[in-house]
């Protein structure tokens, strides 16, 4: 097969250093990381590259386990009129809590493996291609013959707030304890594990019982699904619920700051290390066993286009801050900045997100 000049350059750099990362390749060649990913994917298809270690860098990275969806967002031009057709725009993009977290982590220059499942259909191909282009290690994603790829349909009003959603995620049931056992040695090398509660109860139990020595971050996904983690609170390193999910888990209603402190005390008495409760537009409550507090967004004049990906961006930022060793208040502030970048984009994953951009905005907002 014929190689393009750029592909020859990529091969040349890889031959010098088989463990070179996509970021390093992009700097050496003077092109974007996404362009490097496309060239790598083409070289894989042509058979010139057999392995992916050079892309992944350090094998001891972040492993994210959970759902991958095709997201279909319907965004209304005006206030939603229920039981009627609403003029607006419809966007189709890669999604899923775990998948979105993984892509956000790659945006922040962290090596990431995704354990998920897709169908052998056009949506599954689209997700795999997008994941590879984003720099996600896709080797441990199940490709299932029978189940279709998950899809998620959301309705967003003219303020950017989601007013309803439907998810079709039967394929997630293929991520079984047996499958996780088959890749146990890979998962054991992770520095951090992040899971969403789209997983079934047996798989969640397997993860907590098998990988308890690795810091585990959890996104509860929804109040109903959050109940799956109740027996394992003491084994969670960091939990990121919203108010409804925190209420469901603790059985404490949250109406004010005093209630937030009561809820955080409940979680920490159960053995949780770090808690971050999303307060929506009011910011983020944070706590560990030594301190607690709340942070509000500094820039409240942001033009909100879509809030659906903000929570996944926050989780990725929490993991990034953990790996950087930031204090909990600084972690919360970074997470809010990451969320503000996310909501300014109509897509679930903002192409503007990066560790450098978060750092710049942090310095602008808090160095005064």
C-alpha cells in the first residue's frame, strides 16, 4: 500500500521511539493531536503498525468503565411546549458517561483506557473511530454481534437546561464480571479507576471487591442507578453526585448549607474519602474528612449552549486534579472552570477543553 508523506513522517518518529505519545508526535510534526490520531488509525488499517503502546505511553493510567452512547440532542429555539413539536436544532455526537469522561481525560493529556461495549453497527463504528481520534485506548471495548450500540436522546430548552431524556443501554449488560476477570491484569495496572453506575450490580460488586486497593471514582449517573453503590461507599475514593443523587443515597433532604454538611458527614462516616456535590448553576459543594466548603462559578455571564456534558467534564477534571495532587478547594475550582468551558459548547465534549486552558482561566479568576 502507498503511504502519504505525512504517514511516512509518523512511521519515522515511531521507529525512533516506539513509546512516543500522540502529544509528542503532534509537537514534533507540527500538527494537531487529532490529526496524529487519524494518521495512526490509517496506518493501523494499512497494517504498517501492529501495536498501540506508543500511543498509550505509561500503561499505568486511568481506566474508565461504563457506558458508550450515540447522543442525540434536540435543542429548542424557545421555551419548550410539551405535547407539541418544537422548532430547534438536532445534533448527533458520541456520548455516554464513561466514554465522555474518557475523552475529556484525553483532552487534559491523560492516558486513558475505556472499558465499554458497542454493537457491530454504524453507530458502533462511529464511536470507535471517534475514540481512536480522541486518543482513547479502545482495545478493551466489547464489540457485540447481537446488541445495538447504546443511544441517548435528550431534549434541551432554550436556556441550555435538559428537560428530559431517554436512554437505550441494554448492551451495557455484556460488561460482566467474567469479562472484567479476563482483563484483570490490565485493570490492576491502573492508577485510577472511574466507573459509572450504568454497569449492572454484579459488575460493580466485582470492581469494588477486586480493585479495592486502587482509587475508585464514581459517577452515580442518576438517583435510581445510584443505589447500586450503597454497599460500597467505604471503598469509593471520590464520589460526584448531584443533589438528587446525594439525597437518594443518604436519605437526607438538601435544602440549605446545613443539610449539605449533614449529608457530607453521613458519607464520610460511611468511609468515603472525597465528596463533590453538583449544585447546578450554583456551583459545587466539596468535602473530605477534614474540610468542606462551596465554590460558585466566577464567570456567571457565560452563554450556556448545552449543560449535558458538564458533569462528565467535572469528573474528568476531578481525576486530573487528583493525579496532580491538588488540594480539595483547588480541585473544586478547577472542576467548575472545566464545566464552564463545557457548557459554552453545543457538543457534549468541548474541543476548547484542555489542561492548559483550565490553568489559564484559573489564574485569571483566582490570582487576583
